[in-house]
């Protein structure tokens, strides 16, 4: 259960973080709704990458050092 | 009759500590429960007399010490032990405040996003500053994967940067969402008992079902309260391990 919770929260955090970033971007530069769209998609991508990292499918960032 | 399931998360001001820049600094029920959690930990850690054959409280203190020390040793290695105070404080604070929050009519500190974000940012900034001071500018190689064609490199680096900064988000949202959802579910099922009980004799028999569910949920919440503290601590260890031993 702990692993499942970890993976799902990783994906949710990705989308939420991306959406929040896009919303702030739109507010600052008044480019609504493009920032929200683009950053949500990017956040989703980053979330999927984080899920794959957490599951051990993909190499971690720290291995590049 | 239906109790508001969100009401338990209300922040109320107990007394004011003064103003900073026109913003009132209030001592709230949340702060009171944070102090209570710290007080309980302090009593647990300091009060028991040290005996060769440990008593009940001394056993709890020693067990929790061993538990966290083993967790750090197994995930971050021997060098990770210099972060023992940080991980132990985080684990004990979250575990105790979650367990206190299970008691009816109490307030759960970690059911507020701002609290968990603060804890997660503490870990994130520790890892970031320690990683930067240990690896120097090589730290930024984190964001540049090798063997990527130059024309999509900016996009890939951008996504890598976002995914790096999502770590504290998922770290904090996990704890917050678990505590919030668990307490709302408990409250909703408990209010079903009162609703059914108000119908009459038939309702009393019907109320047995949500009562059983509430008891089962309370047991589950007890597990979740401890498990989330454990997950938070072990993820802290994993992030610290990334900073201490890069390339593993």
C-alpha cells in the first residue's frame, strides 16, 4: 500500500505542481490560458518521469553526478 | 444533524502574540497542538530514569531511537547518521502529532498543507544546500541527461528541472492528503451513525453498520498515522542519500 500511495501521489503532485506553475505564469504575464495548458502538460510529463524513477524503471537524477 | 466534516480543521486564535508589519501573529490551536506534540516527545525522551532493565517508557524511547537509526543506516549508510537529529525530529514530530490527532475532539497538525510544506521544504533545502556544497557546480549536471540531441535538450532540461522541484510537492502533499482524507472519512461515517440513530428503532440497527466501519477506520487511521510518519522519514533518508552518495 505504501508503494502504491507513493507512486500515485508522485503523479498527482506532478499535475498539481505543473498547473500551479502555469496559473502563476498566467497571472504574472497575463497569457491566460496558454501557460496553464503548457505547464499542466509539462507537469504531467515530469510526474510520469518521477513515477518511473520511483518505480526504478528509469535512472535517477543523482546518478548523473 | 449532519456534522460538518471540514469543521475539525478550523484554525482558531487562542491569543495574540503581537503584530509584525501589520500582520497579526496569533497563537492558534494548531500552534498549541504543535507545542503539545513537542512536549510529549520531550517527556518521552527525557523523563524516564535510565535503567539497565528498561521500563515501559524507556523501551518506547529506545525502540524509536533504534528504529530511526536503523532506517538511516539501511537507506543512507553510515554517513547518513550525521543527519540523525533531523530525521529523528521529523519522524517523532509527525508520528506523535498524527497519533494525538486520532483522539476525538483534537486537532491534527499535519492536516494542513502549510505545515507539511514547511517540513518538506526543510528537507528539500537541506538536501539542496548540502548537495551544492558537496558537489559544487557539478550539481547542475543533475538536470542534463547525456546523449540527448541538442535540439530537444532545452525541453528535456526544463522538464528535468520541473521534476526536481516537484519532490517537495509530492513529499508534502502525500502526508497532508492522507491525514485530511482519513479524518474526513472518519467524520462522515461517524455522522451516519447520528443520522440513522435519529430515525428510530429501525435506525438503531442500521447504525450498527457505520459504527463498525468507524471503528475499523479508526484502526486503519492509527496505522496510517504511523505509516505516513515512516514514509516521510524514509523519503527524507532517500533524498539525503542522493545528496550524500551521488551516482548510486
